C-alpha cells in the first residue's frame, strides 16, 4: 500500500503520524492546520474527521485528541484522516462564527480558493488535501461559544445520488445522536458548495455534520459523545472490530428554521435548548442598549429548540435560535 500524505504528515501502514497543512500568506497572514493520519494494515475506506471549523466549538476538538490517542492503526482497516483544528486563527482568538482576520465564516466559503482571504485558503486546503483524498467525512461541530444546544446531526438529502444520500443517512444514524435534521436545501454546484460536509457530499462522498457540545465548554459528556460517535462511524464502515450500532428510534427534524435577529441590540432569551415550544410561543425579546423593547421573537412552528443564543450581544441578521418540527 502506498503511504498516505496530508500536508507534512506521511503515514505508512500501521502508523499514526501528525503534521501540518501549510496555508501560505497572501493578502492576509498564513496559518497551518494540525492533522493526524492513522493508516491501517489492510485496505479499507478513508474516513475524514474534521473539528474546529468554528474555533470556539471545543468539544469535537478535545474529542479528536482522544480519538487520536485511542486509535490503534494495527487493528484498523483503511485510513483515518483527523483534522484536529481546522480554523487555528478562530481557535486562538476565540472568535464566534467568523475568523478574526477576514471576518468570514469558514463554513460558508467552501470549496475555498488558493488566492482568497485566509478563511477561503483554509477551505481550499481542506478541500484539496483532505476531501479530495477521503471516501467519507464527518464534520464535527457543537454549539458555538454563545449557543446552548441539544445534540443533533444533519442529514443532507441532496438528491444528486441516492446511494450517497442513503450512506450519509446510515452514517448519521451510526454517529449516535438521536435527533437528525433533514436538510434538502444545500447547494449542488461543486464550485460553490458553501459548507465543508456538503463539499464532500457533492463530490460523491457521503458526509454528515454533527452538533454536540455547547457554549465553548468541552464537558466530559459532550467530549464522550463525540469520541463515541467517531468510533461508531468507523465500526459502520468496517474499519475497526465490533458490530455496527445505529440509533434505533431517531427523531427526524423536518422542517427546521434558523431564526435571525431583525435588529441590533441586546437579546433576552426565555427558552432553553431541548425545550418543546408551540407555534407562536415567545422565544425571547430583543431590546435596544437601554433596555427598550425592539422585537419579540416567536417560534414559527411547534417543535423543539435545537439551539438558542444565550449571550446578550446580538447583531442584525445573526442567528438567534434554531427550532425544528419533530416526528418519529
Ligand atoms: Zn459550527
């Protein structure tokens, strides 16, 4: 078997190695992306596990450090590529949603560009070094530093290739989060895929996005959910010993709605994550800086609060909460 190379990391069969993908400077400074490769002793799929697309979502980041420690390449079939922290500028500056240098959301600029700003160059590096080499991908997120969240996964029902869609659904069920958002609205254009997992999916590689953890705190439970999910996907793919497991009673979320703020001011939520709400129920109030009401935010549907912003700072057009309709 040929070695697997990602950035400066070169793994031979039976090895686990780490290194960096270099993102050279252009209009703004360069950065690098820490990656690890575990290469098994026998053939099998190449699974990419990505954390830290948003730098203030640390539960998957800490989880993939544990996955690296627990992975034994001697009993692995195939190869696992771990992107330990995709967005180092955002991680080190502890920014929410957007990178600190270019103000762009890394998960809105895929597949990226080699001569764009740093977020676009990071996306390009992940597309060419990781997504182009993998067979399937899990992009692991959590509630951002300002968001309370109940764990869920996104199943991208793209409609380009039903076999790829079906496999992605199996991966979502295998990861183990019992609430699964059905998303049919992601772009189909390979040159404008916007999202990391969608970039793989459009290229015929089954992919899911997972959300487990909240408010910038990697609790033991949130880390454990992410570690367990990564190994469960490896088991589904036949990469490690053990019977595949799947969520037995998934709660499908369809439709769902991300509510955005109609104005800039201070946000006063009155619901929490995982709370059931009915259509028209008050989710919170937006006030100006003096405390005078600007708007009441109400749920557009009967369902569940998947995440809600719990810090007061609120800009016009920013997410306030995500609600989804549930069915078993
Ligand atoms: Zn995220």
